[in-house]
């Protein structure tokens, strides 16, 4: 991609928006009131707004390698706190995708340097579900299943946060686990049982 071309594209995009709505940018500058926090993968093939068909301002987006929500990552913890407590989102989506490079790397026995601590979180997901995963003979199917299990575990990590638990007391907040199928373009809803997981988690993570 030619960097200079990006600025040309930007000018064309600005003009196309103004041609459709002359007040587009003035309205955009008034602030944001998204109802959804989307936590997805940083993979260049997975564009959050495009795959959901939403407009700027509709979704608050955070992306990292393999859509992780580790409690030691102040970045994602801050995003959740801000989205839930200040933007007042009512839906949090964790969206993974099949053929995720981060998940694939975590399945391999390689020293990847600074990536090791990050990938260890995914390897812990494998360890937690190793009986199910080791029973899958087909490597591609095992790979896809780990992607799904990783999304489910990151949803649990979201539910563990104090911000989400506090918000649940006051309003209808919900957690969703999705997978984007790159081969078909479809979003797959893993149908996370938010209430059941919350009840289970709060036995240990309960806030007074």
C-alpha cells in the first residue's frame, strides 16, 4: 500500500461524505454514544465496523492480538472501564475469527520472544480445555475450536471485571461471544450464557 495513496483516498472519502450529508463531520464531532463495546483481533483482514455494517459512532472498538482480555493488560481493562462506566454501553462483544494467527502461534512449540507472555494466555485456554481439544483428530477443526474456546474464556474475563459487575446491578448489560468466519464472511454467535457465567464467577469475584 502506497502511503501517499492513503491521503488521496482520505480526500475522496471526505468528499463522498460531504456529498451525501454536508453536516456529516460537524455531527460526528459532537460526541459518541455507542451501545456496543467490541473487543476484537488486530488482524488486518478483520474490520470491526465493516463486518457488522455499522457507522462511525455506533461501536466503541478495542483490538489486540487474538482478542484477549487479560486482567494484567491495563489497556483493555481501561477500555472496559471507560466504555461501561462512562459511555454506558449495554453490550460487550468479544469477537474472534477462524484462522487467527495468534491462536495458531499459541498452538506451536516455538519461542516467539516478547510474544510469549501474551500467547501464554491462549495456551492456558488450551490447558483448561485440553481433554476436549486433544480428542479432536483433525488439526484444522482443533484450531477452529480453540478459537471458539478462547472467545468464551475472554468473555469470562470480561465478566470478572468490577465495572461489568457494578453495571449489571444498575442496568441491562450483556456479554456476547462471536466468531467471524473469514471463509464465508458470516458472524457466528457462540450464544454465551451470560447470566449463568456471572452467577458462577460471582461466587469468587463477588463485589460488596
